[in-house]
């Protein structure tokens, strides 16, 4: 019993290994954060652009958007990452692990965000549009100033959850050798012959994502509002 | 009232207005002329086409036939700038339709800023005047959810009035209100009328019609069945259908 505990501590909570590989995990954390922020920015921007386009462009444009959205909601993000990473050099588009992971996760987030916001736009009551149009606002002005702000507020809870889920997918970058937290931790573990770096990785993910989860909950309650 | 060659030019003129949904003919040729400063009160059974009639006047619904002339302009003509025309035609809805994410002031300023292109300060000054005119000077910072139904409807009226429309269309403006809040909205409408505003009002408030309306129009089955001064329509209607409907309305209120 005593012996088992000591072996566990040596394997997973080894202070010497932690001190040696901690800086590497930290480097990984910086990449994880950069990748996460870049994914959120691009994914939400592109998702909103698609939702607005779908609500204002001709029907066939909407169908193209729906096709894009359905495909990227169906593909596992890992598949998208691997395909982009390995396929693009063949078409003469060199793509680093960071770019491939970022692009893949951004496309997936954009697809989900578009779908969530589209549903939000659909649930804005018809009377809101009528009031806006009756005062002379154009369709696009009514969309931008009346419908979108309401859709955004209504969809904060599902959007926050989905965004967190997809941004956690930054860990998938380790598969294409992106030196983010998990990538650093797995290579450090094999070099050190000890899994303690994985413990550090778990702690690093907590340090990054727990505040995000808590912030998400705060945003949800802050903007929960009834009409 | 402005005269043109001895004849008052109507501010709103509907001729042969038709509208159908699928196979359902909802408006079967409606003719109606509303003079400047006139208050036309529209009654009729549910489904008779009253809302559709109003909504065709600013093309929230696209008429299938006939003409709609507003302030001398055929608004069904091709190439007409609908967003410009709509500013001449205020509309007040049964459900208020205030923007829930904006304050009362924001609701009133939106079209002033985005459609009329006014700068913030003058738009807000104008909006404050409009809110004051409906008795809500102290509510400009309130969100719709913080207002009573009667206050919300008055904000909606201010939103329409701030654009300085030539005519305001009311579609059952008090039907969604608790009885004790109806009076405040009707009072604002009476003041509007006294100020010379041209109005078309769909409503069941007979007492209001008796003392504020110039003319009562009874619709049934997509047609105007009978029209005349309130005393005539309510007191001695010619048509049996009008008599039945008025009797039912009187019973209810
Ligand atoms: N968008 C629509 N699509 C299909 N049918 C419609 C539509 N709008 C209205 N109708 C139908 O047209 C008819 C007239 O409707 P309208 O709303 O103009 O009646 P109304 O006189 O205002 O009735 P109420 O007193 O109930 O408000 C009704 O039978 C209604 O079901
Ligand atoms: Mg109606």
C-alpha cells in the first residue's frame, strides 16, 4: 500500500521531472492559447458572416451555405485537421501544423456558429421585422440593427458551450505534431520515461479552460434576459 | 384642410385593392379614400381582412391588384423607393413590437439615425420630444420589459410619430392591453387626432369611435359593406350584417 502510493507519486507527481519539463509545457500553453483565440476570432466572425449572408442573399447562396455547414458539422475535427495537414502540400499550399489546426477548427466552429445564429435569427418574431421595415429600415438594416442583436443574445448559452467544446480541440493539433500542451507533454513523457508531464498538461488545461468555463457561465447569466 | 380646386385631395386612396393568400381571397376590391386630418375607424369580424388592408397600405403585404396612393404618390408603381415612402406611413401594432434590446429612446431613434441619417444628438432630441408627447418623458432610459403594456404601446406610437408621418395606421392598438391601461393609449390617440393627424384605426373601442372617429367603415368578407358617420353606423345601420356585428360588439363592451 505504502509502496504503491510512492510509485504513483514517482510516476505522476515527480517533482524533478516536473521542474525539468515544466517550461516546455508552458511553451505549449502559449501555443494553445494563441490557437484558441485565433480559432474563436475566425470561427465566430466567419459564422456570423455566413448567417447574415444566408439571411439576405438569394436562396441558392443559402443552399451552398447549408451544404458547407452540414459537411463541417459531420466531419470529425480531427479528420479535417489531418486532411488539411497532409493534403495541402500536394496542391502546393504548404501548411504548418498551426495553420492546419487553426483552419480546421475555425471552419468547424464557423459551421456550428452559423447554424446556432441562423436558428436564433429564425426565432426573432416576425413583428420585429415588421416594425423595423414599417419605419423605413431596409432588409439589411433590420437584420443588422434589430434581428442580429436579439439572435446573438438568445443564442449565448449554446454558442458558449459549442465554442468551448471546439476550442478544446486544439489538443488535436498534437496529432500533426503541433507543439501545443498535449504535444509537448507526450513527447516530454517519452523522453523522460515518466508520465508526470501529462499531469502538468492536465493542470495547464485546467488553468486555461476552467476560467473560460466560469466566464461562459457568467456571460450566460449576465445576458439571460426575457422579452 | 388643404384644398385643391375646391376638392380635398385624399391623403390615402385605395382603389380596387385585392389580396389573396393561395386560393383565399382576403381583399376583394376595396375602395377607400382618407382625407387629411380624418380619422377612419375600421370594424369587422375576425378574418374580414382589416389587418391585411392596413398592411397593404405600406406594402408589408404585397397587394395583388388595385392601387394605393399615399400623399399623391402611387406606392405600387415600379421603382418607388419603399423605404422612403414608409416614413410617411406610421404603423402601430397590436403587439407593440418594440425592440427588446433597446431602451425607449433607442427604439425611437433607430429609424431617425439609420433611415433619415440624423446625427445622434438631434435624433435623441427629437426622440425625447416624441416620448414627451406621449407622456413618457421620464421613461426614455427604460427597456420595454420594464414598461407596462400601455407605456410600451405609447413608445411604439412615439416611434412612429418621430418620423413625422403623414398618416398613422393603428391595428388593434389596445387589444393586447389590460382594461385599465387602454385609456392612456386612447388618450394619446385623441390628442393626435386633435393635432390634425390623419389616422386609420382598426379597433373594437366603440366609445372611442363615437367621439373621435369621423367615419366608421364596416368590413366583412374582404369588402367594405357599409360606411358612414359613427352615429349612423352604430345607431341606424342599413345593412343587416352591420347591424348584427354592431350589436355583438356593443354586447361585449
Ligand atoms: N400571411 C398569411 N397567409 C395566409 N393567410 C393569411 C395571412 N394573413 C392573413 N391571412 C388570412 O386572411 C384572412 C384575413 O386576415 P386579417 O388578419 O386581415 O383579418 P382581420 O380582419 O384583421 O382579423 P382579426 O380581427 O382576427 O385581426 C384570414 O382568414 C387570415 O387567416
Ligand atoms: Mg387583424
